[in-house]
C-alpha cells in the first residue's frame, strides 16, 4: 500500500466515508462524503459533508446526480466559488446564519 492509499484508508476508517471534491473547468463539481443537501437554487448549493458544510456558488447551477446512500453529488453550471463554512462556537448564531443575510 502506498502513502496515498494509506491516507485514504485512514480517512475512511477515522471519519466514515472518504470526502473528495473534483472541479472541472468551473463547469462541473463532484463531491463524495455528502450526507445531505441543506439548500439549493441556481446560484447556490449548500452541502452537508462528512467534514463540514460546503457552499458552492455560481450561475445556472443544477444538480445532475444525487445519491445520499453513496454520498455522491454532481452539480453543473458556471461555478464561481466553493467554500467550507466553519461551525461557530456555542452561544452564537447557527453556522448557516451568515450565509442568508
């Protein structure tokens, strides 16, 4: 087993499903380790993943594949940004409150 395979196996064991992101030509984004879709429209897709919340922003976004049993999501459109959202400390607003002002 090489170093990368060992790291991938460690991630699978330590955190459940492996989490990957693949962005192709800012037109297609593929994710694994997706546990749920919090919200989506043509400008934003909010994903819950094994390693936190991801916000995918763009224009004309649409989900072409979603399989929560396998943790897979593929979105297409003009992608302008992708951001991991950090959970805030307790006592503050929810982790998504900053996104929807």
